[in-house]
């Protein structure tokens, strides 16, 4: 399978992620080209709270366990996303995530994603619009 075919395969997965829902099919294909597939063994730490964030992850198969200090553990399954904020700002991780079982994730690395945003400003604008909508919704709750 060529990289282009691979990218088309992940377009439908990316379209389900709220952060990317405002993107056109063309833009989703562009984002898919910077994604890679990663597999983790059960109990493998995928990300650690407090460390700088460098990627977004989409669970393709299996499940992960999310550990946040002072909060109850939660589990994320197929189609779930973690690391969105770090993809955009590179800030510290807010949780530690382990593979609860063998898990396969689609990973979008921040450096490659940032390069894509610089070359495709339309994607950046769509993401800003989505984040603004989220911020308005959050403000309305308070």
C-alpha cells in the first residue's frame, strides 16, 4: 500500500475526531499523510503526565487506561482521542496513559503537524474555528 493509500484509509477515522470535523476531505487527507500507526503491548506507558506533549493519538484497536492525579481512572476504547491539546501547544501532559491491553493507535506528531499547518493555513483556520466554538461553549457553562 502506498503512503497516499494509507492516508486515504485514515481520513474517515480523522473525520470522527471533533478537532478535525470542520476540515474538508482534502484537508483530512493532508492530515492523514502526517499520521503514523503505533502498536503498544499491554501495560506499556504511552504518555506520562507532566512531560511535554508531542503528539495526538487515536485508538484504532484495543483500549487505554487514563490516569489523572486525584481523579478516578478512565478507559478509552476504539475511536477515542487523547493528546489533542499537546498537539497544538506542546504543553505538559495532563494525564498518564497506559495500554490496557494490546493497542493500536494512529499518532500525529506535533512537529509534522506544525509543518503541515504552516503550509496549509486553511487547516489552521478550521482548527481555530473549532477551538473558538469549544471556548464559547465552555464559557456559556460558567
